[in-house]
C-alpha cells in the first residue's frame, strides 16, 4: 500500500522565534511545514499550497488572525488552530466563533501543540472519509444528511460550520440523553483534553441556527452540571417528529 504524503501545515506568526520553534517541532513530527508572517501572506500561501491545517496567530500585522480565519473559512473547511499571547476569554470565544477548531494561549508547550495538530487532523480525516452510506437524521423539522454533509430546517438549508454539523449530528444520534461536555469534546472534537468553553460556544452558535428562539431553546436543552440534551418533543406537539436514524435508540451502558 502506498504511503500517503505527510500532512501540510501552514504556520502563520509574525514572531520569527515562535514560528521557527513551532515549525521545527512540526517538522520533526513528520509534517510538511510552510510559513507566513502576516495575514495577506497567509491567504496567498493558503491559496497556493492548500494546507491540511493552519496554525494561526491572532495578532498579525496587516490583517488580524480573526479576519484571516474568516477568509479561510470562505474558501473551504481547512482546520485552524489559533495562537494568541492573550489569555482573555473574549479573544478565545471570538476565535472559536469565526471557526477556529482549537485555541492555544502563549506561552504553550510545542509538544502539546503537536498533539493538538495531530488530533484536529485525525478528526478532519474521519470527516473527509465519511460514511459511504447512512440514513438521514430527522427531528423537529431538521434533516441532516451525514453523507452529503448537508442540514436543513423546514426545508431551508442551514449554514453550519464543520464542527457545528458534527455537533448537531451527534446530538441527533442520541436524542433524549444528557451528553456531558467532556463527552462532546471527546466524541465531536476528538480531544481528550481542552477548554470546555469550546463546547459551550459551539452549542450557543448551533442554537442560534436551529432554534426558533435561541434565548429560550426547546431543542438543545442545558442539563445543569452535566452538559446538553437534544429534546424530542412529543408527537402531539405541532411541527415535531421523532428523530430517526440507525442509532437513535442507542441506550446501552455508558449512554445513560
């Protein structure tokens, strides 16, 4: 069997020391590494090289990392890990809301960053391979096609990010079950560690797209002290239908 080429990672940081250290660790881990020092340069390199993942600094000259991430998202679902010297929660949430897959605050361990790169890429490969066949998931006017990776509500297509789609799919496959934030991080993000606010931010964004009134969510309910539950309204409730899928009745050990 032919060995696949190493994944290509674009490192974007205007600090040459940080960029060199990150690139060195990634190179030793077996990745092909390219570098850019500012926002416009990052977009040019990304368009030319089509990287498998971008490690992106938030504070960049010419164009900040948030805008770079937005523009990358407009061209395709390339995974992004955002770096910043600021640990402020607002910055982290902004990064996640524009579509970053992970967020690492400087100073950080280069070894940990390599692990996160591997984790995000592993998840991206699973998504890309996808199921060859799987029935659509349906509930409360929502239809999600795991093969085509398209979702709609009441016939209108939902503009979901890659991670929002995966999160909605997981919740639809486990209706009525309280899903912990740690479980969601592990099953949807593929992380065994990380900041749980990542889950909170994505749930909030998903609610804004699937709920009639996101301030009073009916579908994605908060289970205080645990996580979230996709509520399956009764058949008597107008406009709702029971979720259907090959795994929707999953309720064995470990799924309570």
